[in-house]
C-alpha cells in the first residue's frame, strides 16, 4: 500500500478515535449532542479531517473501497463551504452509523 494512503488511513482512524472519546463519559444522545456546541464543533472538525483524508485517498487510488466515502467527502465540503447549512441530523448519522463501519474497514486495510 502507498505510504501516503497509509498515512491518511491512520489520520482517519485517529479522527474517529477523537470523536469516540467525546462520548466516553456520556451516553450517545442526539439531544445532548445537539445542545453541546463545543462537542459539535469538535466532531465537525474531525469529520473535516476524515473527509479531506478520504478525498486524497480517492484521488490517488479510486480502487480503495470505503463505505460512504463520497457522502463523507460531501459532508466535509458542506461543513467547510456551507457551514450555515450543516445538519445536526446528518452529522449524528455519520457518528452513529458510518464511522463504526469505516473504522472496521480501515482497521482491516491496515491489518490492525
């Protein structure tokens, strides 16, 4: 595997780990998340990192299959360029549904 791709995959794993750490001491509750501005901004920043790394991977090697990669890149773009249109529902869906699967896929690719 290309060293750049490997580095970006580790960046994604690290960002997912940071997002998971925000919920270590509290239950994953949408309404609590929605009312916690600091956590929302921290999650959004990590999704920006994940989306940017994923976009770089796709540009370098489109054959690497990661679930919902295009949706996550699109969400990253929306956070950066249309910050006033960021939906808490969409971000929450990524946290709950997409990130656990993405983490498993990347761990398998990296054999960790």
